[in-house]
C-alpha cells in the first residue's frame, strides 16, 4: 500500500499520539510505538517472566471487578479449571478466586459479591498451599492488586478488568502475571486458562509484531475498530478528536479515510491516551459529588432546624427523627412514637400535628393516668343518662373533640384489652358510638400513638393485641435515649437554662465546665425530662451565676464522678431524696395518695407534712 513504509515508521514512531493505519482488508500497515504503549503492547519495562503456558497444578490467583466484562470472557468453564463450581456466580459480579489449575485434590478459596453489594473494596487474605496471598479490588481508586509472598502485581483500570497471576506449583515462583494490553496480545483470562501460550514480559520480552496482522486480532470486539475497518472498506465516516473507547481504554480519536486515485485503500486512526485526564476528571467529579453531598446535608440540617425550632438537638440520630417527623407530617397515616420516658415523644407528636393539621385541635390523652373505667367514656363520650353519675347533658369524647385534628394516645400500652378492641374498630373505620348512643359518629382524626413500653414484648406477654399493634405501627418513629446522643446535651442545656431561669424568676445562670462534664458523664435514665428537672433544681440551689457540679443532684448510682466539691449538707441530700422518692411513688400509683403512703410506710400526718414541705401537688 505504501511504498516507503520504513520512513513512515520512523516518522510515526516520533509522534506523541498513537497512529494506526490499516488497508482495505483490515490488515495493519502502521502501528507506531505510542499506539503500542497506549494499548500495552510495549512491555519491556515490567517485572520479567518467560513465555510459556499454564500447567496442571499451577496456582492461579484471579481478581476481577466484573466477571465476563473486559476480562477476555472469563466464564464458569474457565473457573472450573481451578475448582470453582458455583452457580451463584453471575456476570458482572466482583470476584476474587485462588485455586490450583486442574487439580481436584486442592479446594479453591474464593469470594464473590454482586456489584451493588461492594461499596469501596473487596479484599481477601489467605494462605494457599503455603503461600501468603492478598488480593484487593479497590473500586474507589480503580486498582486491583494481587500480592503473592510479598510480591505485588497491580493493574489500574478505567471500567472493567480481569487481573491474573499464575505461580509455578513446584517452585512457587510467578510464571505469568496479567498486564495492560492483554486484549492486543490475546492473553485474556479465558485464553490463558484455556492453555493458550503467553508472551514473555520484561527483559525477556519480544515486541509483539502487529504489522501484517488483522486489526481485529489486536483489538477484539471493539466498536471503534469496527468503524475504523468500515471506513477502510469504503464507508464515508470521518471525525476529529472524538472520545472513543478502545480495548477498554478511554481515548480521543481522529479517523480519516485514505484514498488513492479516487479509490479507498485504507484508513488512518490517530489515538490520544486520555486515561490520565479521565482519572483527573473522575477525581474532580468525586470531589464535586462529595461537596454536593455535604452541602445537601448542611442544607437539610438547616432546614430541619428551621422546621422544628422547638426540637433541640442536631445529632445524627435526632436529625433522623426530625426527618421521619417531617415525612409523617406529609401523610395522614397513623404514627407510632416509641422511646423511653422523657425522650420527647409528646414534643414530636405536637410537632407533627403543627406541620400537618396545626390550625385544628390537638388532643393529648394520657391513657396511663386515666382509670380504665373512665377511659372509654373519655375517649368516645356518652349520651345523656348513659350511666349513673353521668352529666345530664351527655359529653363529647376526645375523638370527637379532636375532629379535623390530631389525637395523641399516649401510653397506649396501658389500655386494657377490652378497650383495645374498641379502639381497633375506631382505627379501622374512623367511626364509633358514644356510650349509650345509637348514632354512629364519623370523625376525621389523625391518630398518633406513643409508648415507652416494648409493645412487641407486651404482645408476647398477652397484654397487647397484635392486630391493634399492626394498625398503629403504620409509621413508626423511635426516639433514641439521651445517653445515645450525648452531643445533644450541650445544645439542650443552652436552650433550656434561660427558659428555666425565667420560669424560676432569677437572673441568667450558666453552667461551669465541670458541671457540664458531669452531665456528659451521666446516664440519663429519665432523659430530657430529667435534664430539665436537674437544671431547675440546680438553678434553685445555686445563689451565684454559675452552676457547679455540687448543684447538680444526679441519681447516686450513676454519680461516679463524685468529688469533694460535690458534697452538700446531708440534710439537703436527704430532703432531695425524700422529695424525689415521694414524687416518683405518687406517679407510679397514678396520683393515688393512699397507695403511695402505704408503699412508703408513712403515717398520714408525716405524708401530708412532706407534701406541703416539698410543694408536691
Ligand atoms: N429534643 C428536645 N428538645 C427540647 N425539649 C425536649 C426535647 N425532648 C424532650 N424535651 C422536653 O422534655 C420533656 C419531656 O418530653 P416529652 O413529654 O415529650 O417526653 P415523652 O417521651 O412524651 O415522656 P413520657 O413518655 O414520660 O410521656 C418536655 O418538657 C419536653 O419539652
């Protein structure tokens, strides 16, 4: 085709771009050094091995980021050669496998994961037939590294690649490793495992003579090369500097037809390696993506803070609760708020109501404090003369009062089984009968249920109906205890202290560092409510402007950091303890003073005297 090919070769080898010319049969006429470099055909700079082929018993190490893609067609048949017979392995999977070639006495070691299961990297470390082997498929930095007895063989890739190292079984020395340009050399994973001879590398390597070969032999199954060939055959396509992929390498190509005497005699392709540019672009894209993610998160946090100004705390866990609350506010579904006592269940329920039906009534029913005999009439109301002691004019129930708005059924786990059945009916069709009533009352009420009990456990114990549980558990929100989000303590103190000082009617007080440390080290069994109480007590106890640890009355068993400065007069400690115990026992007995006195073993006079002394209502 060209008379002076020698000169042409000389000139084209000086070019800084790859240059390939084929004739109209697809036979390579010119393939300059740069093109060989781009496609990995020049490989005398690498770790050496001789030419050869795989033998029975050889140790095979494979790292493949997408089985069957750009790895020379690795398939189940090739994997069987090393004893891997696993129908779960699919095309596109990320695979690391080590085995002995055609030696059924040796069990292979492998891991295979779906491409969506591997986030950043797949790794395997093993001792195989006495050799320390480590394989890492790093999907972030796009590099596969195979290490055998400390010797490393790495392969960078752009999209997909299959890496392979073969060790001689007898000497345990490397006899083949995969390197760029395997498509051009016809040394894909399948070729090698099928027993095809491979070329030498490093000092023993000879140049792969590509001149005179068919272009498809060097560049198998590649769209750009097919186009190149079509142009050489006579098609009229040409372009300048277009992004193309050849043998899996990102390149920038210029394609021109070569005509002589008005007849197509071939085509020329100029190729620029842009894998480095691609890598930089990818790094930039990753950085931009991360930046966008951070910005989005910051924006989201700011938005949540603005949407729920009363809910203090920006810990990850609390922001997640706020996100759920926002989602719940945008639906009409029944919401179940779970969490220990004092974590803010009522607060969240109110926030959901305010963002969804804020202009309508919000009715908070504490099912735990209303005696069971009364709860039914409180919830559903009664007609006049429904029972003795009923008001003559009858009464609207909480459901009716909440019509259009929200009803919060707090401590739902406390409701008795017969009432649970009635509640289930209301939740099913949002209608009910008043006690003694004939007329079905329909309401449009959003139900929010809350509980600090583990309702699933209550179901197992037979205390809570399973069908009611499923009815209320449509949109569950769990509020983590304060001890699991201690980063919220400081913002809570910052927000609560000024309000408490105002309520108590004193000037502003601040928390000393040691006092804050004490709060951070505490376990918070009573959560935010306990924090509020402790701060209020501290504000009352401290005369100056600074609250010190001695002003913080924490539950003794948790107060591990008890120091000299924490000591308060015994009389004061006893008084605090007495007050606390009476209040908690009263709460346990739902305000029943008789039962409280009895449980505490106190006389009536002593009990009422303490109630007065400690101003307990
Ligand atoms: N994240 C928060 N930001 C500000 N205040 C909070 C927060 N969480 C709780 N609180 C305050 O703590 C106190 C207890 O909260 P709330 O009554 O909502 O808890 P609860 O989980 O419903 O308690 P219980 O189960 O005992 O009824 C309230 O005064 C509430 O305002």
